[in-house]
C-alpha cells in the first residue's frame, strides 16, 4: 500500500506555509516557533485530508516537528528509547 503523500510533499507544504525553502526545515525544528499558527495548521490538515490522509489538528499540535508530523502521516512509530 502506498502513502497518499510523500515526505518531500509534506516538507514542501510546511515550508510553503512558512515562506521557506523545503531544505531550510530540519526534522526537529519546532514548527510553531518557526512561525506556523493555527490557521496555517488547519490549512495543512485540510490539504492532507484531501490527499487521503487521516490526520487531525490536535494530533499535529502534540508533535510540532517535521519528524513528528511525518511519523503521524506515514504511520511510522517513534523508535523506542533505551536507557
């Protein structure tokens, strides 16, 4: 089964909302500290839902990084932390 969207598209969509180039977004950048607000997040949610992703606004608020959002959108679990 293929994903409805790709990592590159997610990164580009977020960068577009922040008026950045996709390469400027690190995996661990706090997207809210970088300038995203609730209206822009809702825009992304609607865009990704239209592409076939099942994602909610509150899901994104809990993990506000590119890495966190990609994991939510792709269904990839976080690696276990040892120690």
